[in-house]
């Protein structure tokens, strides 16, 4: 065990240890319904759903799943953007005793087939436009039933009126599906299924709530087994950390997709646990998000750095009132200091960085929101969470200030990887979960993420951390987004390349960037190559895909050598 120096810097209002109720995740919704039945639970593009409507809809979905033969422990997949249906199905599947499998609507047939086959899901809820994609892969999976819905099912305006950021090709308004055999319509379920509680045995420690697949940046994605205990613990920790937020009086902005574990916990679970209102957007669009903040007045806005960057660089940001925002917890990628400072200046709220992984439900560390903060740090381990820096490839704990692998213990740490005992065993050492991230801890217990272990650049024998170079680049006002990667080099093994997106109306030359970097970085860290782009490849949650860029470089080299 560590000495936990971070506890000396905990906010007075946050206990170092919490007690977690041994309840299933869906009990959050039952209690919200019992306490605030008429309160708005979800606002979706002009439509409000109360906690009564959400609760009863979830029970209808649960009973229908049971009528399809879904039993306790069966997997039910949800392939939707952020809509009321995604929330209803999530809690409904759990009321039925099922394990939720969150599925990215942008998945290709190959990706979808792999996830459905690996998880063994029996039922999938899918957006209508994606129905043909599901039908093509069903025979290669355990899927028996497909439930189909459309974004228009919860739009309070005529069908021919479409919000400008909803593309017909992307979400679809025209796919015809019959309610028969293996095909089922969500609207029919909501009309006909009974509202009845299902009584099932429950094991807080062992029962799975969720199979959440990792991003699969290397190799095949792995199904992370998250128990009800994992999710209850992390949601309770999140609530304790945000101690100034009042139950029943906050509005949480739901832009982060719920098929990403960070959006799921910090919006969908936290909102229902605290009986607050969530405002959902099915995709991120800077102008729509600004209008929504101005009109709906969210007080909490969990996000990723690219979302905040997108808002700050919108040319009309000054037209909108963003002062309702109290706190934003940024995750999924490192938060540039310049973005943090400017966002706080514009909104008057707090923007702090957190840290975690899919395997930890996801949060393990976060910066205090309203007390001592250390710029550039991902903060302190959360209550009931222990963390150390281990020598890479060893279980030796390193002293303060030394870079090694971040390891954690806590009730939010996964049960393991689905059907992958060897991978599970390799991820734990002496009880510690090995994150694969490189970092260090200072004397006050604040942690710093240097980089992903696999993103470390080794050029000519020197270790180069991409984040350090990116922080220097982000200090230039001309740069909107950037990412640094190690690309193959026949002499140095790897060399540093920077991919840059400039703000509208701004630019710099390679020579100007090179001169600037040489003033702020050791010579071996300075990028040897710069590539200017209109946009960078990203995941659905907005994390820049560094590995995609590296693979592009390898492909270029292979093609060049072949010629």
C-alpha cells in the first residue's frame, strides 16, 4: 500500500473513503422515479421525458426482452447515438437482468460482426438506417432479434422538419421495417409491453452490468467486464467529487456518446443517480452545442478536449451565454493548459482534467474542481482508490518524480476481459491494474500522465513523450489542434512528426514552427516533419487517433519501397 500523500490535498468536503450501496445500477432509476416522478429526466431536441415516463418505458423494454427469451446474464446490444431510446434500453436491459453491450453506430460491418460474435449478444437495438448493416452480419453471430428505432420517434416536430445537424444519410428517416418474426419496432414495444417489475436474484460483486469494448487501437477490441459494483462505485465517487452540485437541481449536458464509458458514467449514470436532468445531443456540432447551452442552461458539461476546442474556436461564440456552466470534467485525452484557461475565462465555470480507462469504469483520478489545482496534472486518486508508479515491466514502486507505469486499485476496476483469461492475468500484477500509461507522482500526490506506453517515441535512443511536444505547440495561438507521433526512420528508429490543424485565418510555415520549437524543446524532441491538415482523424468521443496517422505513414513507406 502507498502512504497516499494525496489525501492531504483532498477538498474538505470529499471523504477519503465512501460506502457503496449494494444495489443494481437500475435501482438509480427506480429511486429517481419514486422520489421525483414528475421531474424532467431527459430533454431531447425540444421533447421532455419525465422520470415516470423513463421508468415505465424502461420496464416495458425489460418485459419485452423477457418475452423474447432474454434471461439473466444474456447480452443485449445497443447501437444508437445519444437519444431517449438509448437511455430507456440501457436501464430496461438491466431490469431484465441482461448485460448491456454498448455498440458504436459508426461501426463497419466487420467491426460489428466481431463485437456481436465475441459478446454473444442475443438482441440488438439499432437505428433504422443501420438495420441493413445488422441484417448482413446476423448469420455470423448469436443475434436472434433486432429491435429497430428512428431518431424521429422522439422528435416533437413534423417528420419532414429536420435539425440541420442531423444528416439523413447518417441517421435515416426512411428505412422501412416490418414488426414481425425477428424484427421488432421500438414504438410498438412502447405501446404494447406491460409496465411490470421483474424480480431477479442479484450479486453485487459478481453480476455483470456492462460489456464495454476497448477502442482496439492495437489488435482486436477486448470486452471489458464491468460489474454493478464497478459502476455504482464510480458513479458514487463522481458525485462525491462534484460536492457543490445539488441533487435534483443540476442539468447535465450529454454530448459525449453513451457508447463510450466516460459519457455513460458522467452523464447517463450520474444524472439519474442524482435525479437531475440530462440534455442530449445525438452528435457534436459546435454551433448546435452553443445554442443548446445558451437555451437549456446546463450546469455540468463532461467532455473531451476536442469538444471544448471546437466551441472555443467557433467564430460566433461571443453571441452565446455560457455562464450557466459550473463545472466540466475533461477526459479521454490530455487537456491543453491553454484550452483550460480560455474555457474558464469564457464561461466563468471550472474545467478540470480527469484520468481513467474503460477498464476502470472509467475514472480513477481527477483534479479538484473548487480547491487546490496543479496545472498539467490529472489530479488526485478518487476516494477508495489507490495508485502507484511502477517500474515498467516490474512491480517495484518508484519514488516521487520518477516516470513509470501508472497502476491502480479500487472498486471501479474491472472484473476482467470477456473470455480472455490470459489477457486479464497480464493486465494485473500483485493486485495492481496496469494501465499502460506512463506518468509520475509529485510529493503532494498529484499525478501526471506523460504518455501511453505504446505512444512513447524512441528516437536515436532518446525517450520522447508526445504530450510534452504537443503542449509546446498548443501555446501558439495559430494552432487549433495538433498531435505528435513517432514515425519510422531508418537511421533513428523513429522520428518525431507533428500533424497540425490551424485556426481559421491563421497559418505558419514549417520554418517558423521549427524555429519556435527549438526555442522551447531540446533538439532531439523537435519535430523533424510537419504536416498541415484540415482535420485530424478522431474517435466518436473526439480522441485524436494517433495510431491511425502512424499506420498511414507505414503504408506510405511500404508503397514507396514497392515502387
